[in-house]
C-alpha cells in the first residue's frame, strides 16, 4: 500500500514540477519578446547635421536634454553630402540647419519607419511643421513602398524564416537519416523558399522594392543560414541540438532582429548580438538590397554566409560521425524487418 502511495506522490511531484517549469518557460518567452520592445529607444542613433557649428551644438544639447545619449550627430559640410550618407546607410537622416526656410529634416523610412517617425517628431520640435501638424520641410529621401509604408511585411518576415528553418530540419529528418542528402535537400528548399518569399513580398504585396532575383537570393540565404545551422546541430547533438538552436533563433534572433525598429534602438550590447544572428542580418540585408541598391549590405551578407558555411561544416561533421549505412542509406525509422 505504501509503495502505491509513494508511486502516486512521485507522479504528482513530476507533474507539478513540469507545470512549474513550463510556467518559467512562459516567463522566459515573455521576457525575450517584451523586453526589447519595452526598452526600445534611440541609443547613439547616427544622424547627419549640416549648418553653422554653433547651431549644431545647440541641436545636440537639445537632443541630449530630450534623450541623453540617444543621438550621435555627425557634421557634414553640405546637404548633398549628408543626403548621400543616408543613401549609403551611414546615417538614418539629416538635420539641415543652413536652409533659407528654416531647419529641414530628411528621413529614410525604408531604412526604418520607426526611426523616420522619431526624426519627424524631432522636426516638430525644431519647428519644421505647421500649426495643424502637416509636415513642412520634412522630406522622406528613401521612402518605404506605398503598399507598406510602415514596413510591416519586413518585420513579420522573420518569424516565417525561423519556422521554415525548423520545419525543414524536422521534416527532412523524418525522410532521410543521411546527413549529406539532408543538407542538399535543405539547400534546394532554401532556394525554392527564397523564390516563394520574393513572390509574396515583392510581386504580390509590393512591400519591398529592388530586383526580384536579388531578393530571392537574399531570402534563400536567410532560410539556408537558419536551416543548415539547425540541421547541422541536429546531426551532431540530436534533438537537444535542434532544440537549443531553434530556441536561440526564436528567443534571441527574432526579438533582437530589430525588424520593427532599428538595431540602435535595442538595449545596449544586444543590438550587436542581434545583428550577428541570422534573423537580424537577414532584415538588414533585405532593407539594403530592396531600397538602397545594396549599400551597407557587406556586414549582414558575411554574417549569413558564415552561418550557412558553419551549418554545412556541421552537417559534414555529423556525416563523418554517423555509422556506415547500407546501400539504401535508409533512415532507421524506415527500415522494415524481413
């Protein structure tokens, strides 16, 4: 009798322990997604400024009073040079103080609608809007597509990227246990998924500009970087490797991608982490090729290529570690007893 009671208590203990553990997981997910958004504000946001040095100092003082450490002003000799810096993705906008009609603010909503809104509000403080609130001397130099002025499609494209990479690893594992075949299938999936994503974002929704095939290649690289990494981790460490990899992409890569804002608006230090993970690099690269003719694409392109290569290396290492298979190279789950 006592043995049965102990067994029942043990089962209840495991059940309640699992319930408490899962509640902590819910809290972790909530922190991962809510914390970056709740703490989102400018941090050394690069903005160009033109005009007299004295006026530049006054603007910096006003910005520091409003948002200490929020803006990093860089003085340019001319408005044309400053606006070129916007097109080259060196700065997010320009405050022109040398115009005859008063201060002029230049934004680039294609780089980040959230930052463009902040700069527009800055223009209001500098007196570049009319009394009724209509903008005056606020110019969107590189505007987001008219079909998606808030950049919603770009910000929501990260989650399908992660889900697609995780599903690819899971489904292909059910179809074959051969590591190299699985890696080849992931590459084919990434290429086809890139075309599908370009068809949706570019052709159907009109949410991103640029060349269709370049966008397809960027999307394919984003999917491939995640899927190859997860496939390699799964091959080396089993389900634990896949779980840790998928959790990293979901709980860190997604919220730290800055898809809805900009890396400079994330908490200190975390912006760098986000840009070194595939989701953040994908968003930055997508914005560069879709609206800025590839300006600023070097860093995120290298990050995605590095993850893809590391994933391929992990797949190769898992293949070398796997036991030699029969001619059919069938997955163990598919073997049928004679």
